[in-house]
């Protein structure tokens, strides 16, 4: 299936869409929070700017490579995307994504540090190829295993400032890692028919298709409970104070309530509501970390 008028959008908008700008924006925000948390005072401005540019370019390259690898499946799963709609051909996408990758590495190595560049490269390759090309066809737990690659932004931001791998940064990675399955599975449920076709035609093994929707709803509930517990760790380890604790508790209970509502109603509407809440959730949670970093209240 292709778009009848593939060239209606300006070419630059098609290339921007190829980068998954919404995902990139969220990753840049979380990396930015990681940068600020890495320092008791304001970090060096130039290092922050170059770090965010390099991390953002790497994330954009990962999004472009992801769409390139999934272009055949996207003909019916995401036909509006630039490659399946015919607005950008695959060869041009390869060149574009490769250039973004090279540019991101140059910026990070020259202007930030080699550690951030190495971690960004691992995250990019893991998401774009290991997760997309292999894990999706190997196991229905692909989003659990592959989620580690998408959980890197706070570590990347932290490493850009501190040039080391801090345990607190790894704790933030753990939060995103646990958040990823209950964030993504509701979308799989809401688009079950399309993912079923992806399984039948390309062997893409998503949990609702291989184990059933009811089982997946239960897993979302269990993971949301685990998420609430994990998000308490920054407070329990002394990383954050009462402001963060309050936000994490309220947001965590809200996520669990969405999961319960999904189980009770069994509708695609509540599945999509849970998906959108999960995006709000992770943004608000990291905003709370940032507020708490500068306005600390403790008992």
C-alpha cells in the first residue's frame, strides 16, 4: 500500500519524519535531565549543547535505520511513513542515516568525550539492528530484551558531563527499562490486527499475537506494579527527596490504574489511553527528578 500523492510534503519534512522526531525529542529531554543530575551545579554549557546535539543525531540515525529495516512491514503497519509511502527511497535513507551516525560520533568524540560516543553507538546499533532485525523475530520478549538499548538516554546525558558510568545513572536506565514494556504493549494491543499480519507475513513476534491479549494485559499490570517499586529507588538510595517521591507515587498509582482499567474494559480505547499516559508518565517523572534536584525536601 502506498500513498497516492507521495510528494505532497516538502522533502525536508519527509527526512525529519524519517528520524522519528517525537521519539528523539523525548530522548533529548531525558538525556538533558541526566546531564543536570550529574552535577550539583549547572554543567558547562558548551558540553551540554554539544552533548545534546550528538545524542540527538544518534537517536535520529537510529530512528531512520529502524524505518529502513522495517520498510516492507511498514507497507501495511505504518504506510504513512516516508519510505513505504514513496516519499524517500531506501538508498537515500541509507545515506542519510549513515551521515547522521557519522556526524553524531564526530560531535561526541571531538566536543564531548569518547565514552558518550561509544555508549551512543552501542545504543544506536542495538536499537536499529539487534532489536529491529533479530529480536522481533526471535522472541515475543523482544521489547523486554531490546529495551535496554532504548533506556540509554539518561546514562548518555550523565556520561557527557561526568565522563564516567555512575550508579545513579544506571538506576535511571533501570527505570526506563522497566517502563518500556508496559509503555509499548498497549500499542500492540490497540493495533492487534496489524501486528497479527506482521507476524503472519514477516514473523514479527509481539506478545499479544503470540500469547494473547488477555495475557498481555496481565503482564502490563504486573510490569506497572514493578515500575512503581523501581521508581521508589531514587528516594530510598538518597538520590532524590520528597518532591520526587510524591510525583513517583502518584504517577505510579496512575499507571497501575490504567492497567487495571485495560483489564476491566478490554477495549482498544483504554489500551491507547494507557499508551498515551505512559508517555506523559515518563516525561513527568523525569521532570520531577529535575525539580527535586534543585528544590530538595527531606524528612
